[in-house]
C-alpha cells in the first residue's frame, strides 16, 4: 500500500536517527515546511515519533509588522497616519518621471512639504540624524506622489519597488548615510510589504540642490 505522509516523514526521521545515533538532536529538525505551517519531529523514543504542526516557527512570523496584505495602499497610508502629497514640481530642466515599458524612473525628490524643505544643511552638524531620517521618509512620499500621477492613482498597479538611490549631505567623515536612507526604505516596506523591498545605494555628498539634506530617486515596476 502507498505510504501516508506521516509514515513517509517517520521513515525519514528514523533513518536520520539511525545515522546520527542521537535521537534527541532531532527535537528541532525541520522535516517539512508547507506555506506558514512547519512540521517538527518530537522524539518519544527511537521507535515512536510524533509529528507536531506549528505556526510559530520564526520564518512564519510576519516580516513586515506594519503591513497588511488585505489593505489597499490608501488604507496602509491612513493606518500610518500619512497622506500622499501633491506631486512636487521640478526645480530645474527635467521632468518628474520617465516611463519606459513597465519601469518608471522617478527623478530625485527633495524633502519638500507644503512648499518648504523639511531639512537643510549637512548631517549631523546642522541637520540632526532624526530630522534627516524623517526627510528621507518625505522624499519617498513625494516620489510616490509622482508615481501616482504616472499610473492614474491606482497603486494596485505597482509590482515592485526595484531600486532606491539616497543622497545625504554629510559632514566629512560621517558614515551613517544608510541609516538615514532607512527612513524611506522602511516606509516602502510598510506600504508594499515584500514588493517594497528593493536594491539601494546610500551616498554621502557635500552638497545637494537647494541645500537639502536628503534627496531620493526611485525605480519602480508597474503593470
């Protein structure tokens, strides 16, 4: 007769015990993982094994605690106490974004809020780390506003945030640019979950347009 799933698992576990000679070492062995459900061997003795299903395996925990896959983009924003601003106007001879195929290249966004820069000057001597971190978040919100204009406000069309480039006006010798950039990266993951994870560069520079402390550009895949 064909073996049941439990019998197959048990046979494999007994073979492992026979080879290792130490049944107690199997208490945390992962035998099978199916979705968020994990099967573990719980040794009773060398001839009798029990199987226990657990949804508390570390890999089954939510990677993005503030993200809810059942919520729309707008609902995610509201849950974070945020609203999407109007897309900022370019400050020089360029356009806010270019779409080619399924990719949207978003021009560098400054931390503009209500027409004013949120953070200016080098970090951390003039602009504090906390202010720069918040500025990176605002840069991403402005970039998302630009994307919204490109896709008619339908953020269900966003497939993935592909890449983020973060530029931080920094004091000489200061090297925490990645921590500043996290202000924007973490927001994208809170809003899009797995699709918000992206490749990234975080670069220190001695100056940015209009004296801004942070500038962020984005590359996004859409349907």
